C-alpha cells in the first residue's frame, strides 16, 4: 500500500492524510480512474476541494501540445501552470484571457473551478475561452467534449471541481495584448456606498476592476477602500520601454509558520491604514507591469504561513445586484465587529453567469476575505453568515470553501441535481470524489 502524506489546500485547513500519485503519461490517468480518486493540480484552492485520501497530481503533465499564433489558440496538458503559459505566449503578444489572483494554479485547476478574474463583468470566466477538453473518464476512456460535442459533460466539468473525470488537455483561446503592462487607475473611496458606486459606474469603461476594502472598519468608514481599474497598455503609452520585458524572478519566501500568526488584529490595522493612506490623492494613474497588477501576492512565496499553523479560511461569496450592496455591507459589518477579518478583503463585480452547472459567478457583487482560524467560534460564525447569503440567493465559492453545510450548498447551487445526473452518466460508480464532494453530499 502507498504511504500517505499530510496534504492541504492553500489555507492549510483541513489537513488530510493522502496517498499521492504523480501522473506522467496519459495512460497513468486511465489506470488511476479504476478506484476512487481525485485529480489534483497545484493545491491553490484554499479548502478541501483538492483533497481526498487518494489523489493523482497532474503537475508533471505540463506539455504544450499546439500553439496557433494566428488564431491565438493554445492546446496544452492540464498540469501546466498559468505562469508557464505566460512565459511562453507573452513574447508572441498573448495573455491568459482570465486569470485568478495568482499565476501558480494549473490549467486543469482553473477549468475545474471555472476561475474568474478582474474582468468577469466584461468578459466572463474561464469557461468563455475554453474551446475543447480532452478527458479521461471513470471507465478509462479518453473523450473530447466541447460546446458542440458531449456538451453536458463540458458544462459539468467547467466548475465541476474535478468530479467528472481527469482533464488531460485543454484548448484555450488566448487574449491578444499590445504589451506586458497595464494602465492602472486607482480611486480612493471613503465608505461602502462610494466603493459600490465607483465599481458599478466604471464597469463599462474598464476591462479590469477590483476593489480592496478595509475589512477592519466599522461605522461611517465601513467599506472604505481603493478601486483599482486597469486596461492593457498600448505601445505608445510605454514611453520607450520594451513592450515585452522579462518576467520577475526574485521573491521573498516566508521561511516557517509564524508562531500564533503574525497577522493579528494590531498588525492588520497598521497594514490597512498604511495601504489606504499610501494614496494621497483621490485618483492616481500609473503604468504597472502585469505581475504586480494581477499577482501582487505572488511576490511573497508561501505567504499562507503568516497565518500560523492553524491555517485560515478564505470566505468568498457572490450576491445578486438586487440587494447585494446591502447584504455585503451587512456581512462586512458583522465580520469587522466580530474581529475575525484580515486585510485581504476584495470586492469585484460579476457579469452574467454561464451554463456551467456548478460554476460560481452570478451577476452581482463578490466579496472575498481571509479569516484566520484563531478559535473554535470562527466556523459557527461563518455558518450564520452563510444563512444570510442563502436568504439573498447568493452563494459561496467552492474553490475557497472548507466548511459549507450541505443544506446551504443545495440552496446556493440550484443546478446541483442536473450536475449529479451528468456525473452518474459518466461516472456511475462515483469514482471521482473529494473531501469537499463527500462533505457536501455530491458523492
Ligand atoms: C492567492 C490566490 C488567489 C486566488 N485568486 C482567485 C481569483 O481571483 N479567482 C478565482 O476564481 N480563483 C482564485 N484562486 C483560487 C484558484 O485559482 C483555484 O482554486 C484553482 O482551482 C487552483 O488551481 P490548482 O491547479 O491549484 O488546482 P487544485 O487546487 O489542486 O484543485 C482545484 C480543483 O481542480 C480540480 N482539478 C485540478 N486539476 C484537474 C484536472 N487535471 N482534471 C480535473 N480536475 C482537476 C481538483 O480536483 C480540485 O477540485 C486564488 C487562489 C490563491 C491561492
């Protein structure tokens, strides 16, 4: 029997003993599907979506299979990371069409979570750019699916969190970009009403939009923050800089778990105040390299250790526009008063959803915060917030989740039964499963 090792997602909660096998060839996936298993990427999901007692890592399946610079189409094995894709395609003037806030997830992980970026309001999530998937199913067969071929499998897999089969390879439509730089406009806001107003008013003017919200403020400063808008910069705006310079290499790595977590209430207050007041004028413009614009957190390796050994949860919800601003203000206020939040409160706006059966984005606001696991009261507290989200017809993002209750999950994802039906068809014995799918009653 294979030796088990302790595994976790990015939040380091929960810890799960797992037999980890590394697939090197397509045939390894077919063999692995014979017994219960979970495909695993680079473990950048925060909770238990990437965890199970038996996982097959796809990280070694990272070959580029085809690149057509005329049409901007890339076909690659699923274990390639976004960083590796950027390194290859950017010199040709292409960029991933959708990117999460880190460049270290794999292509397979981004498809399985149907990830969104700062451009969802304008361009949608990953699903909008996936042309075809080559998958290894529970019976070991290799099949292709797309919008036109086995469409039900395609839409169950985009956002399906690895539960329909192994994604072996994917064809992705890339985005043509004039340079590696972003023209950024930062707008400082005084309170929640202004943050929401600026986000919604600027939606149609900018491709990229994200607001950093000071999650520690209450009262009249509740929801104050900085809205960061962005557009790919044209060559003329670069003032002589080469449009595609090299990629930054150096990064500082957190060497060990910080005892008790360095991110305590006092240090977070100082951090937030410095970040907010660093911008003196209300509006400021800058030309920013794609790395600090899209991936500011990647500058510090293993930053998740700053939360200490107990780890942390990332709480991300989406709430429809109708009552969304009020509901999120209510959540922010409760979190700030409970004193459980972190500086990483991020607000984005979503455009319409796609046909992915378990895909997260719905038209509305999405809020994401890190919640350090300091005491036993944190998880019950988040369950009470989830009830508010259910009542508002909102949902929790599965790629970040580790605690959602079954009944809340079923209420949040109305296409769950359709998903289960597709899964039964392609995986009748329920071989593909995870700690998350067992917890939520999907498997
Ligand atoms: C700092 C940070 C910022 C982030 N920002 C965002 C953001 O802005 N937007 C966003 O949407 N997400 C964001 N995320 C979450 C992250 O993008 C997703 O969780 C992504 O799925 C991680 O990919 P991974 O390769 O690490 O996959 P893992 O975490 O290993 O797995 C995630 C899921 O994908 C499945 N999977 C992985 N590979 C395959 C495969 N080959 N075949 C089938 N299923 C597979 C797994 O079974 C699992 O269910 C962020 C994460 C971090 C750490």
